[in-house]
C-alpha cells in the first residue's frame, strides 16, 4: 500500500514522504489515526504543500540547531503551571506549554511536535524532556515545573 505521511512516524518517515507499507499496517493503524493518507496522482500537490510547511517550521541548518541546543541545555527551563496544594498539577504539562517556555528561554520557536515527553508530567519539580531540533541534533532539556 502506498501512503503519504501526514505526521512523523518513527522508523518510517517524515511528513510529506511517500512510503510503501503493508496493507494491514496502513489500513488499520496509519490511516485511522490520521498519520497518513492514501497516495494518488492528485496527492502530489499535498506532498509539496506538506514539505513546504515543514521547511518553514524547520531549523535552518545543523549549526543553528547546535546553537539552540547549547542555549536550552545550559540552564533548567522554568515552566509555570497551575498547581494545587501538595504540588499536584491540574492535569499534565502539555508540549505546547513546554514549547512556550523553551521559546522564552532560547528566543527561537520550537515546534511542539518535536518535543518528546517519556512520561506525563503531573508534579512540580525537575523533569527531563528530549527535543529533536534537526535530523542529527537532539537536545536533552531539564524542566523546572513551578506553580503559577
């Protein structure tokens, strides 16, 4: 089955890539979750628009990604969230909130889709997240979750 990826899929490809997968994987997993759409001849315009949007969001080059990485890893990034007594949060810290805090610290916009949170952040204190800034550059960032 030939598909156009709409979002990044680990081990398969990035948005805008045309991939060939087994029928069951595409029909039962990728398409229902909105990760991919079926390929068609008219889908070439879709591929071009996805790649154009991805290029506008992407970090310029590897050197620029290394500079952002050094800014982010230098100090813990403070993330202010609403919290109750005892340090419990009202919900979990979202990747959008993390991206906003990272933008405040680095001065650069970080796409929330590149932030990988291994476990939901539901308590105050120090937490680790990883960010894929470029194909070859990943940053491990310390977050300091504080009450607002």
